[in-house]
C-alpha cells in the first residue's frame, strides 16, 4: 500500500510487512502470469518502497517503479539503487502511466498491488488508473491489480491486523525510534478505512492516530474498467493461489486483465 497518506511513515510501512514471507507467497503467481504474457518489462504503479519492483528486476526484467510519495521513492532508490533496467519515478494516479517512458505502449505488463488502487480519490480516478495501465502495455500484455476485499468484513468493527514494537525489529532504521504500531481495517457501509495508531511503549498521547479512507471497489468495477480500457480477457481471483473470488469470504480481489 502506498500513497500520500504514508509519506511520513515510510519506516512504519516497512515494519508492518514481513517482506520475505509475503514475496515468497506471491512469487509463483507473478511468475506464472508474467510468463504467460512473455513479459520482459514491467511498470509497478504505486510501488511503495519498491519490493515488488526489485523482485521483478531480479528476474532480469526491465522495471519502472512509480509512486506518489517522494519518501517511498527515496527509500526504494536507497535500498535497491538504479542499475540498468531499474528506474524510479515520483508519479501518482492522475498522471498517465508510462508517460515518462516515451512510448504509449512501453511495457509488457503493469501491476498495481498492495491495496494501492483504493487510495485513489474516487472511482473515476481508479478507473482512469486502470485505463492508463492498459494503455501503456502492448497488445498481448497484462495488467494485474490487487485490492483488499472489504466485503468480507462486518460493517463497523475494526479488524486489527498488526501489532508490533519497532525497537524489537532491527531490520530498519526507525525515524520514530522505539514505538508501538497498531494497524487495522474496517468497513463503514460502502467505504473502507485503514486505521493506524503509533505510540510510545511507556504510554502518553499517540504520535500518530489516523484513519485513511479506502474506496469500496467491487469485482464488477474492476472488470468493467478493464474491459472499457481495452482488455480482451479478464480474470478475477480471491488470492495468490488462483482460488476463485468469492465476495463473502475472499481476503483479496485480484484482477488479471490481458490486452
């Protein structure tokens, strides 16, 4: 998940995710879908700190990672450099995908994962983002979008997903020092919210207490946007193991749109 709401919380964002475990679980899915598209180049929209982009580059692909947050891009560039075939740019949903690459169809694939698309300001912007991704991939290319399936959540209660203490996670340099981080998600009607609380272990007022809004995106919304954007084939999955999407129980909603 990336976007302006996390611009000052890059360290906390990194702490919330067990990246080796996550990427190991997702890698077979990406290898299959990108392999079927014979992808040699990938655009990572809302790339965050660049973990997926770096993984794709490690496979020998040409990759551009783009994110609205300058801090996320600085972290990605600092962690992975900018060797041949790996490029980082500051760019949000409002700017057409691939515009800085010089060609309207510069990539074989585009991905927008980590529940980033629901951070768009409205559904019109989300649809435009999907259209932009499809416009920048060649015929036969593929677009992958992952969002959290809000509809499996009860209306109201917060589902707390993460609770950690950064001082006990030495894999990063913490700008906030030793803090407790609590992250959850809840649904209120047709909207979702990411709830984030950061506090000192010894107590006191929270350093951060935010509830970032998420669009409530339905499977039909993604499928229609992809078809209107030029996709000839649309598939929907409920997780990274190719299970069918089920609105009442799937954790994720994954779109695979082939142009």
